[in-house]
C-alpha cells in the first residue's frame, strides 16, 4: 500500500480547522479522507472505518477529552497525529505514552499536514518494528531459559554433561520435527509431574 492509498480519519470538532486538514491531505493526493466532528462514539467509527492513520485536532483540549482520546489511542494500533493549540509537559508525555506518533503544538497549516502525516506513519512503523524486535528478543530469552532448565533436569536425572543434554534436546526436536523450546517445555512439565 502506498502512502496515497491510506484511509485517513480526521477527528476535529471545529469544522473550519477540519477543512484545513482535509484540504491539505487532498492537495497532497489523499482521496480516502473521512472527517468526523464528534468525539463521542469515535471508537465505533474507527472500528467501522478501519483507518490506516488517525489525525486528531483539538483546539482547546480539556483534561477529560484528552484522557478519552488517550484511552482510545492506547487501544488502536495505528499511526496517530495530534494537533493542539497549546500544551504542557504532562500532556505531551501522556500523548507519547498513549502512542501518539506526532504531537504538534500550534502548527495547523495545510502545507504542513502532508509532511506531518508522513512523519507520523514513519515513526509509527519504526516503533512497531522496535516493539516486534523487543517481543522477539523476549521470546528468545524465555525459550533459552526454558532450554537451560530442561538441560539442568536432564543433567541431574540422567547424569548427562551439559553438551550431552543439549544434544539430546536437539536430536529429539529434530526427530519429532518440533522446536527445541517445545521439547524443553515437555521435559520441564514431565519433571514437574514426577516430583
């Protein structure tokens, strides 16, 4: 999917400000733009529309509205760009923690919408890649710990050296066409039942 194929949802209670964003997006070549002026029920709109990117424009954000939007952004795994007229450190930190990819204070001009959208998508993709890499690393570490426990059990119960225990786990995994971590889990589970 190219950037021009994106489905974009603009959430803005102010119709004039929303039209600035929409015009900037359309001038940049984006045809699939939906503008919503009501924040209430927005979760249902997002679920129905399934936008690729969400742009939120809040002229004068109050705490309740920001909290509602931040709860929403935590549950939606999509690039989100947020325009606000004024802000404070706590709001910026809360927005970043909630997953907002771009937080722009006092900068709503139609010429800026496209570069900000591109930056939000790129930043979201970079963070998603980092999250996947972190999840993969954690999974690999957990598998490694499991294999170490299984090796320890085999060494103790069968009197094997560390190399022999590892070779037995590896050979069993190959024979059964399973991952070593699956065989290790079976060893750990069996040992737990026998104790």
